[in-house]
């Protein structure tokens, strides 16, 4: 059922973006914290014939000391030295497609989601955070890895918090080839063979959080990603960018 699979792909991809770029509200606390609520997302994918989607989604975040669950990712802090934090992480990667997602993908083998595992390193400053991470495929799907770095600035203004961010992600050739390559048996008229090479995708965006009261928050994020030529040059891709946005209301308890 392509519709059902795609629904969760769009949903969880946006939850990932929301969770990464929404700053934590816990401050050196060992108390359990839940944040849940409704939201809506809009996102695009670069594949030919696949249009933008708008979906309702739930937000779910759980924090307990060094352990955090944020959407589709789980992290555990292994070491903290002054403003540096080193942690292990698991994250579900929902890249890919079903061949039935569009006519342009007919004859392509499905490209599957997978579980990534790796490590992250964050440096906290007075006005923002610098984050590095590296993850690799654990389920023998794309059999590659991704390295990323981003910087977020925090601008508090009363009950408002604004945070623009910018970053880049390096995807090795195995990852790019799996999700954007065209194998010899997938070649069709108008779709030539394509071997994906390593790529660097840049992204930037901004988010906000508004404190309605002690429990309720209004949150939002928007992100624009510039796709590398190694991805946009694929014959199954017709965009040079990805866009995504999230708006939600959460309750903390």
C-alpha cells in the first residue's frame, strides 16, 4: 500500500526535523518530561511525479536525564565535559520510495527505510549550539553512512524563542546510489543508468517556540535543503531542493 507507507514517511521525516531543531527545555534535570500534541506538516520529495504533501501529525518527545526520545530518534549521553556533550544515537531513516509512488518510478525496485546508528557531539554556547553527527546503516539497505554538522542560534524575546540554523550533510556514494541511482535492469526509455556519487547537501531554516503558559507551547520550523548535483542529476529526480515546514501545539507534563 504505497499511500500508507508514504504517509508515515512524510510524517516521520518532518518529526525528525522538528526534533533536531527544537531546543530542549530540560535543564540538568533527572525528572521525566513528556511533550505531546497535535501538528501539521508540509514537505516535498525530489523524485519525479511526487508532489508536496500536507499531513496532520502527533508530536511526541520524552526526556529523562541522559536519555532522550524525539520523534524517530533515541539518544543517550555518554560523556559531558563543560559545554561539550558526546552521545550515542539511533534514528530511523525514511528515505526512499515505492515504485508505485509515481509513473516515473515504474520499473524501479523499491528503496527501503532503515535504522541508522552512530554518535553525536554537541557544543553549547551562550547563544546557540554546534552539533556534529555521524550515522551508518544497520540493516544492510544502503550500506553507507552520513556525516552532518549544523549550528543553531537562539534569540529569546519574552515568551518567544527564535532559532535560525544552518548546516550541511555529507552522504557517501553508497547512500546516494541506493536512493537515487538507476540500476542496469531499471533502465527504460528516458531513464538511463545512473551511478550515484557522494554528495554534500546544504540546508538552512528557522524555528520558533512560544510559551503560552507553564504547560502549553506553540512551535514551528521551516527548512530549505539544497540538493547536490550528484542527487539532482539523477534521471528519477526533477528538483534541486527539498522544503519542509512544521506547526504544532504541545503540552508538557
